């Protein structure tokens, strides 16, 4: 008998990264928490180099263990003898897919294969929610359980880079005669072929592909045309219990407790008039170097008008030393790096901010955009990826990417344009561009609350599972 309206009761989430410290990890945590609230059972397979991290009560965690780069790393049974691999960088790992050896990738494959097969046997998931169109998701599609894959953007960048690196390797192979170098190049060729094959397999074998912005949908369909019909656009959401206008936040307690990493005494002068905030990892595509150049200009221009801005930079990553050196060279007067902060600390900082900056060169969605807006202020972001959609600007209205666009919830500026970014900051802080912060909060909650988006995703899961049951039933009847 056909079991109609079957529900995806048991959900297995598979992510190759930790569930914190980067946008995709934060999103996995928010989704898992919301799935749980909707009465679903949740297991998360996650890479990590430690066992002690914030976990959601009621969610089962299966750690794929890796070795930390810390001086005295935690020894986890069965861990890979290298850190978890990233597309760019992570707050607790500088290891990446590009520097990894073929031998390490084979070990990496096996570690995820073991974890996924074990959880499929033990938890018997109705559906697997794969994160990133990459290795672990491709492995998940081999289990026979339907897979819905969420694209996060860095996976698409990784696919394109793999093709570029493969071309370089093949060109190098044409002229290389040294046996050792030939061996290395052939292994690199196999590695990049493997990445491309896994990405293609994940896309083609997934039941559905969730993209989080129109720009991402366009890019995915260009790169994986055979999977284009599977695409569903569902934007990311934010946890309304974590990000809101925190009225308990005070300048003295919140900003006063921060320690500047780029001043001799670590002190931050609280005698400021306006607060500018950046939150994110220190990767090249985040455009923090452009923001620092802009800070030099807006500090001087606002200062000339008797306004003293404070800029707080929250985060860390591989480019940290370079960015601090740039800030020092620019002789920024009141711009401070304060390191990584937990969600509660970020919320309090953002609740005091007058504006958040998102100067990205390529931002697949921009979760930090909606988190800043939820905390009650406008956001200045670049005309990149999913940012225009979040700032309520339709694609057809922003065809000229050299222009600045002001919306009811923020400002859209050209990429890699420190002058435009600085001008936008000055216009917001001098109230040349006026915003209704209450409207921004209401707009964000209405369009991006996790609860509504979760119900949309679960509806997709249920449809996939129900369709599979129909096919199995029809096959049995035949």
C-alpha cells in the first residue's frame, strides 16, 4: 500500500566543516535547531579537531576527527593526521583542499565514507541534507538515501578553481622531465580530477539542490547544466532568538570589555560618536583590505566634521597579519581588531552599531547582512552575490555595478571601491541617508526568520521523501 504524505522524520546533516566559526557552520546549527523544534530527529556529521564545542541538546553529533594546528592538540581516536580542509580559511584551520596531497584526500574520503555509512546504518535517515556540492555530499549520494544539497558558494568557487588548477598542472606536465616533479604533478592532476568528478556526482545525484540567492542559482546552472532542473531557491534565515536589538548592551560593558589587538595597551577609547562594525572571517573575498582603505578616508572626513567614528573588526583568519599590517601602515586612528566573538557578544556589539559593512568581492548570500539588520541598523554591502537581494534591490535595477544604490534597509556600493564605501559610511553616519531602524528590524524578521524558512525546507524534504516512496511502491507493483 502506498504510504502517502510520508514525512522526513529522521534528518542526517552532513557538513565537512565545524558547526561554528563560518557562515555555513552557523547556518547548519540554526537549521538543526529549527528542525528539532519542528519535531524532527537530527544527526550532524561534522568535521572538527576537538570534541568540546557548543552543541544543541537533543541533536546527535558524529565528529569526523582531524588534527588541530595548536601546540598541544586534542588527540581524538581515529583522527586524520592533518587539520580539516577548507576552501579558503577557518578560524581554527589553515589547511585547505589546494595544498592537500592526494594521499591526504584519499584519507579524507575514507573518513567521511566511514562516518556517513555508520550513521545511515544506525539512525536510518529518511533524508540527508548535504552541505556544499563537494566530496562529503557526493559520498552521501552513494548510500541510496535521498540527498538534498545546499550550495553555500565557496563550493562553486572551489569547482571553478579546480578546473583552473587542472589546466595549470596539465600545462606543467607537457614540459616536465624530472621524475620526482612528474610524479607530484600527476598526483595533483588526479587530485583535481577527483574534485571535479565529486562535484559533478554530487550535483547530478542529489534529489534537489537548494541555492540561497538568484546570483548563485545562475552560477550553479552555468556550472552544472545537467542538474539545473533540480534547483530550488530558498534564502538563508537567521535565528531570531540569537539576533535581535539587545537593549541590555551598553557602550561601557560591551565595547569597554573588548581588547584591541592592534594597540600597545589593548584599550579602546570609548569617547566615540558613531560605531561601524565588520563581522566575518579574514579571507580575500571578504574585501577587508578595501574596508581598511575606506576607514582611512572616512575617519579623516568625519573627523573634519567633528564626528569621531569607531570601527570594530570582529573575526580572524589566514590574512590576519597582513590586514593588521595594512591598518598600521594606514595609521588608522580608531579602527580595532578584537578577534573572534561568540554569538551573544556579536549581538551586543551589533546592537550598538550605527552601520555594518560587508565589503565582499563574492558573497554567496551574506548571513551577516541579515544578522546586522536584525540588530537594528542599516548595512552597507557590495553589489555582489546575494547582497542586493537581501537589501531589497532587484537585479534589473542594479545593472550598473559602478553606481551606489540606497534602499530602505541599507546601501549597495560597487565592489573594490574604497571611495564609494567611504562615501556611503559618511552619508549614513551624518544622516544624509536616513533610515528607520524599526522598519529594518521588522523587514528582516518578516523575510528572513529561520522559522519560516525552515518550514519551506522541510516541505521540500517531505516532498522528496514522499516522491521516493511513490517510486518504490510503483516499482514493487510492477
